[in-house]
């Protein structure tokens, strides 16, 4: 007669049917490893060739590339994704250990510790992405899900084997393998030290996006540049700055944000197009800062200095230096240290007192019409271009103007890589459920005055 199993007895890790959680551990580790390898490759591409659009660049709120280009994407001199690759390899090894040697509970304990570390890391990175960066990386979120599932499987294995029994067996295992454990710990420490020391620090080298911005053709020295210069600049009848052809065949209205990396990339392309077609194209600049300080469709901090930088640009325009300020703000708008009035005015040769007076008295009234028009057009983010009344959000400027060229062919003087990644921000609906012109007078409030001068 077969021996009956007491229903109260916990099944041990070596009993029949105990392998399925380990199969799940290996599968999840493989999936997490694939995500981490992609994120590691994307980190490299984001820093070495920002023209290439990543698979997980959905919009400005969900973008792997944006997260990859922040200091938070590196830990101890190594990309976080590389640590993920290493971690999932260790978890996969633990999974195979538990799968093929189910007589030991040590594998369960090791998996539990690894899953706990991964889960805490996911929580920390998720909070940083949401609160510090303001952008979520979709594939990173995928690894958070993997880590959560690993934690569930680890708990299931602990419950199967019995919590107390698992800890006791693990303690006995460690006591019996102290020497080997010390050797493995020393080997692992050396390997990690070599990784930190030898990993190439490509993100500390020249930033290709900054190099593209520095390579932009210089704007005319003033709006009154000589009539025979290739590229002109001036102000429209409505008071908006323009650069390009004096009698254009096509006019592109650009709604932009100086803290948006995709805006900087798109503007560099626009300037290259103007240089290649100086008698055909004119670009009119409009401000649409994705900053809750002055933009009512932004419900929470996103680009915290964007309104202030737009004020710097319009006030520099009053001293006939808009395009010089524009280029400076695109180049330095994403620097960790905010741009300050003394350095900005000295760099561009501006009258500091006049600049500060403009920031305090007139900057908001100069920016507000751009925001009102952008909201009336139901813009969802930046960069957005307007040509012949048609809105092009996050589009490649070369593709926009191609139909207007004499031969209808591709625009020249643009990078040959794929089109720039769109920077599309989420829209905060008004009380009626949509971002419509209704209530603009009350919704558009001037930014805090301290943000204009003291930064």
C-alpha cells in the first residue's frame, strides 16, 4: 500500500513537481537579459548617435533614449543596463542550480536575496524616472515587471520548502562551504572592479548632439544684416523672429522648447536646410515650453526651466540677439547647472540691466501669445512644425519641406540617419475634458517672478 502524505507537511525542494518555479526563474532571467542587452545597446546609441530613433521612444513621457542620456543611467562608472546584464546572468545561473540540484535549499535563499535586491532597485529607479527625470523608459519598466515576477517565484519556493527549514539548510550549506564561498566572493569582487575600471566611458566623450548644434551655420549678426548675405533674419509683422529666405517659397513655423533634446536636434536640421536652400525656406520661431510654470497643459514638473529660458530668448531679441540666444539655449538648455543671467548676458554681449528689466516686466507678455496659439492648435508637445496650416508633430523637417522643393526630391544638408525622435508631452485636459481655447484667459497665468532673474 502506498504511503499517504500528510496534508500538513511542506513539500521539499527535491520533490516531484518542484522544478516548475525554477523553469520560470530561468525564463524570466532570459527575458530580463534580452531587455538589458537592448537597453545597453540603446545607451551606447543614445550617446554616440542621437539621430537614430530607438524602438522604445514612444513620446516625451515614455522614451528610453531620454532616460539613457541622463546621469541616472550610469552607476559606479558603468551603465545601469550593464549591471542588469550581469545580474540576470547570475539569476539565470541560480535558476539552473536550483533546477538541477533541488536537494539544496541554498539556491532558494540565494534567489530570494537576488530578487529582493532587484525589486528594491526597480522601485528606486522607477521613482527616479518619475520624479527626477519626468520620463519613463518602457523597456526599463519591462525589467521592473521581470523583477517583480522573480520575487513572486522566490516567495513560492520559500513557501514550498518551508521558511525555517530553508534558512536552516542554507546556514548549514554556508558553514560547509566557507572556503569556496570566500574564493567566489573574492573572484566576483575582482571581476566587478575590473568591469568598473575597464568599461569604456563613451558618455564622457564629445556629445554628438552638442557637436551638431555647434556646427549649425552662424545666424546673421543682426536683423539688419547686409542685404547680400545668404541668410536673412528679422521679425514678422506679428513680432515673431524668423531666419532664412527674405522672399521664401515655404515658411515653417517652429513651436519649440529649449530643454527638449529632440527640439535641439530638429532645429539643427532646420538650420542645415536653410543653409542648403537659403532662397526657399524661412523658419519662424514660436515658444511652447513644456513647463508648468507658464504652460497650463503641463500638470506637473517636466522641463523646470523652459519658461525661464523662453524669457531669456525673447528678452535677448529686444537687444537684436535672438538667434544668438536661441543657439546658446539649445546648446546649454539641458545642462545640469541652470543658465544664469550674468553669464548669459556676458556670453552674448547683452546689457544685463536691460535683460533683467525685460525678464521682470515684459517677458511673460511676449511668451503668452505663443502659448495661446499653441493651445488653440491643440499641440501635444515639441517639436511641432506648422506649414500651410498643417500641424506636423515630431516630424523630420526634411520630409516636411520635400514637396516644396523645385524638383520635389529629398532635402539636402540633413543627416542621413533616421528621422529625429518625437518629443510629445502628455496633455492635461481642462475642465471640459480637452485642451481647447476655452478658459485660456484664466488658465494662462504668468510664471513666478523669481524664476526670471535669480536663477
